[in-house]
C-alpha cells in the first residue's frame, strides 16, 4: 500500500514524486515509453530557469532527485485504475494499491490524418525530429505544423544539415524569439497550406500540398515528412474512474490540481491548463503533491 501513486515519469510526475516523498509519503511513480515524456525528445532546453541542455539530461536529473528523496520508480505501463473502498488499485503487469493517485500521463503526437501517412511511418514519416533527424542529414524534409513544436523541429533539422521547408496551415503561432530563429536560418515557409497526400515508392518521395490562397495543389519533392501539429492527451486511463475531461480529452482540474474524484489529482500536459511547458508542468506537479498530502492528512488521520 502506497500513500501516493503517480502515473507518469515526465516533469509533472517526477516533481510530484519529489514533493510527495519530501512530505514523508510512501510514494511510487510509473514511467513508460507509451507515451514517452515529451521532455525526453527535446534536443535543447533554453527556457527552463537555471538550466540549459538536452531534455533527456534534465529529465534524468529530475528522476535521480525524486529517487534520492525516497520515491520508488518503476518502468511499467499502468493500464487501468479502479476504486477499491477508500483506496485505488493500479493495474499493469502487477497490481498496486494507493490511497491517492496523481495522473501525469502527458500526451501523444497528433496524426495529420492524410493519405499515405500511416503507410510511410518509419519510411520517411516521423513525429519526432529529435529521434529521427539524424537519418535525414543532407536531405530534403518537410515540417508540417504552425506552432512551437513545428518551429522547434524546423530549427533542429536545419541545424543538423537538412534542407528544410516548413508547411504551415495558418500564420505561425509561436513566441517571437522562436520565429526570429527560423528567419535567421532562411528556412522556407509555405503558409496557409494543407498537407493532402504523402507519396512514394517504398519510401517518402513527395507530398501534395493544397495552397488555400491560390486554390491549387502543388507537389514538393522530399525525403521526409515531420508531422508537428500538437498533442492529444493520454487520459483514457481515467475514464473508468469517472474523472471529468473536456471536449479535447484534457482532465479538468481546479487551481489545486484536484479532479472531480476525491483522491485523484492530475498535473502537466494531460490537464486543461493553457501553457504546455516544462516549467508549468513542474508547478502543477508540486501543487498536486501538496494537495494529495493535505487530502491524506484529512482523510486518513
């Protein structure tokens, strides 16, 4: 029996684990590769106060700190969570009981849903520039997206030595500094454009793009397509518990990271918060741990 079980090994989950352990709570956290923490995919972190380096380096430091504080970590995918009296049972390869649960499952990359996308996954279609960019050094690549993730991927691929074209469905939606970094590299940007098809013989060779301003289709020859159109929250795990989610699937929480189910808290990118950043995920995790501590103190005195 654990006091707190945390599902997720990203910045929100690890911060929750650190704070929970420091409150003297018997704490366990579960990390998995499905979905993998998005922080581990970040090639370079420059906007986390006091740290500059790779995402995996920051994640490793967070994990080591949580374990040093007394939290127990497991690499195991939790498939279900059910209520058992006043406690919760977490079911994966094994079963675990906990008095309180913090959900910090993050999200998965969204698919574009275009012809050829699924067929060419691993053969030119990727959702992770950090993971797969090295395979495209010196080659032509398309980055498809309009926000921070797409711009970051375009910069990363350009710096690796790729010939990058950014295809954006709308005007760019990212912080000014990021847009300026793209401009410095003279990365070609095609705006108000929709990816329609990915084509090739055995591997990606071209894409068909619809230019809305001109009302016409064009073909771009390319060796790779990086889809960067955001995330969808990995929150199906809370459905059986009756945890409320919004229309996009994000868990609804109050300012103390409490869900509508007593004893269940949530933190990070799986929540309906406005900013999906490492620093805010850490803040969510700290608050969730404090709220869980207060809940346990009041419920199980």
